[in-house]
C-alpha cells in the first residue's frame, strides 16, 4: 500500500499540481485535481487510466505529486 492508494482526487487542494510522465516517450504534463472529471477516484486508479496524449504514443503514464512550496535549500556545514 502506498500514498497513491490512500489519496483520492477530491482530497487534493485546488492548487495542487500532479505531474504526468509518459513511461514510453517521456512526455511531461501537469494537471490539477480540478482537471479530473471523476473526483471519487484514488490516485492509483487515475494513474492506471492515464494515457499519453502525444501523437501516436498512447503509452502508460506515471503520476507524481509536485510540492514546490515545501522545498527548502539545505543549510548546513562542517562543525
């Protein structure tokens, strides 16, 4: 069981971005939770239904959560 099996699309914040990467051609796209029509899906179910929209590809895609606001630089040094 991973994080994709525990989170529904409806649980995401309206501004939360999801990164879609095609496993076949490497195409990258971003969507938000509001872009998904069926809000009752878990993220693993959404990932299984996703297909690449690149011309002629239609490959399976990998879903990742984007968290740009939580990134911080490492502040440290040698003592």
